[in-house]
């Protein structure tokens, strides 16, 4: 008996779906049959490229604009997906950005924006999906965290704290909704070959490789594969889990 990764008939929303891990996840979900809402903020052209690629392969996709720093945006994104594609079955909370600054000199706004985008937006998107998931007794929520939760990262305390908050949100929500057939899990990527990583790794490649037992960077598609698994029927009995995709950089 094979592993059931078929997502035909399911509707998925991927926040931050226009590039990197989000883009790979949109394409992977669509390849397994899901109808996909590609959320973006500033990268509308890139989001449309993702949607066109899905449609050219026979799938169904729409783009969903929204600045998730705004409290009302999450609800609008989910409502837009439901109007275009139907009730959301699969939510991937992936949107994020990396800014730099030491705690000592960090403005309150920088701290608050990190919490709002990486943690509060995930809460708001999940809240907007739950009623329909409960009604259908099926749902998948996957929150994308980070290895910095476990290693720390100089000048990124705001980012690490927000990503760490996703653990508490995930584990608590998993307990709330498990009886309704809804699973809530985390994926914690390590150093994945995205534009952001390539920009920040300049001059540090050898150092980072020494720290990673696999001795290579991961690919966005490898994170996407883990997300598809958690979104599928094959993972129906997995909830409240944290899946590391990091080549051995962090183990627990």
C-alpha cells in the first residue's frame, strides 16, 4: 500500500507563496492535486508566475494580495481564497522577512513588526480557516518556523522570538482542534537555498557547511516535500509535531 499524498479536491493557501520555500510549496501542493491560493504582499508579478505555472500544468491557482502586518489582512486573504476556490482545507503559514538589529538598539516597531508578521498573522489566518475546517471535519495547518529557534542568531532576536512563538501556538492549537479532524504541525527549515540565504551566506559558506552534517544547503523543494506530507492523509495521525528539515544542523 502506497503513501497517500493525493490532495485532489483540497484547497490550499500558502502565505508568502511567491518565492523561495513558499513558491516550492505552492507548486508541490498543486502537483498533488490541490487548488492553490498564492498569497503575496509586494511580489505580485512573481506570484502570478507561480499561478501561471500551476495553471499551465493543468492545475488551478489564484493570487491573493495582502499586507499581513495589517490585522484585517489575514481575514481578507482567506475570504479571497474561499470566494475563488472554495473553503480552505490546507493553510501553510510561511510569510516572513528577515531584518537585522541588536536588541540594545532595536526600535519597538521593528520588534512588533516581527511578532505581527511571523506569529500574529499565523494566528489570524488559522482563526479565519477553523470554522469551515471544523464543519468538514478535516483540515491541515502547517506553520513554518526556523532553526534559529534552537540555535539563536546574533542581531535577530526579534525574528527568533517570533518563530519560537509559533511552537506554542502550534502545540496549543493542535490540542484544541484534534477531535475535529484538524492537524496542526510545524516545519523548521535550516539553511535552505533561497535568494535570502544566498545573499546572507556570502563569505560564510564554509563555516555554515562545517556546522551542517549533510555538508550542503537544503533546497526549497525538500521543505515543500515535508509540508505536502503533513498536509496529506498520510499524516492524519500526526499533530503537534515539529519536523526539522535542516541536514542535521539541529537534532532533538
